C-alpha cells in the first residue's frame, strides 16, 4: 500500500518541530511521499495523484489541527492521525521551549514514529473523523465600562444572535457567547433540541432561561443534532462559568458548510457587533 504524509509546518511551536521530525522519519521508514501543506492548500492539483493513489498519514503538532482540517476539506483518504500535543501529555515529559529539537523532542519523535510503524503493520483501517474539541486559549477582549467580553480568535464563527459555532471534521459545536451569558446573568435552565432533529441555519436550537429572560438559541449552521451537553442540562451555570468550553450546548453534523459560513461573522467582526450592542444597553 502506498502512503503519503501530510504534516503541519512546525514553524512557531516546539510541537510543530516534533511533527516535522515525525513526518521526515516516517517517510524514511515507509518510503512515503511528504506532502507540503502550503502547496497542497494553494495548488491541490499538484498532489492529486499522490492523494488518489495513497493512504494519508496526518501529523498535527497542536490542537489547532491545521493538517487534519486541510485533509478533511479536500476529502483526502486518511489512514492514521497523529497529534503531537497529545503524545506530549501521554509521555509526561515536557518539551524544551526552543524550536530546534532538543533531547526530549527527539526522543518523543522517535517514540511516535515507532508506535506509528507498529500500528501500520496491523491491518489498516481508514480513520473515521471524530470531533475532538478543546477549550480556546486566545481571545479578543471587548471592554465596556467595567465589563469585559471575551471572543476566541481561532476557529470560532458567530451569528448576530450571539451564538457561536466551532467546526471540526464535519461537526459543529455550538454555544452562546461570553457577551450573551453575561447579559443573561445566572442561567437556570436549558431546554435542548432533540438529538437527531434537523435544523436549518438560523432555525431554533432550543432555549435558555435566566431570571432576566428566555433566550432562543438561533442555529449558526444547518444540519442534524448529534449531541446535547448533559453537563449543562444538569448544571446550566456552566454556561456562565465557561461559555466556550464546558458550557457548550449542542453538536450538529453539518449539511451546508462552508456555505453557511458565508453568512456568519469572524471574531473581529463579531467584536465590533459587541461594541455596538454593549453601548446600546
């Protein structure tokens, strides 16, 4: 079986440097072709034959998963996925902070490649995409009087109804913004949609209730509801505590993305909407 390797560039994080090393060592071990993500993104026809003839090994450095998202968008046949940041956690050994590979990084790269080769020697099975969402770490902050409203800067889109979506592997996780949770104050009840129900973009995805108001959740994307957050049903206060993490509401298997994205707001544009709304309060 022919195999190709798609890895993140690894230019700005130690995990990326490890990912690059894993890609090179894996290619040497299996005789596979390395696919440049920049060239693949700009000129996918360059790798059309490689992607059609080969199973793809995807190596991501961090939870942003740039390589995985690129492979998913292009419909590539993925055989194995490697996430270096998960391997770092599993090893219990921190990487050195430099971008050049030091002993810990080199040892981790060797371990990842050895495990990958062992797995490849087992019967190969195409990997079904599984959404693995992580809490954001970088935010825009909109300040109004004594209030601060956080807006994640990576991978989040918003509608003007203060509902966000984060898309990964064909699934969107949905919740409300920090601005809205502060406006509602203490949220006491979440009335969720039914799992397997079909929702159109800007249709209803359940509602939230607080002492101040009942808030209708307007769907940012179209699709089929695949999950409801049970933790929020049991403890709606999680939405106030962590609206972009533990306080997510539902997951939707998308049916019209990226078309839906054209009608949504990026973080910077949504920040301007928040400034206007906060001034009008």
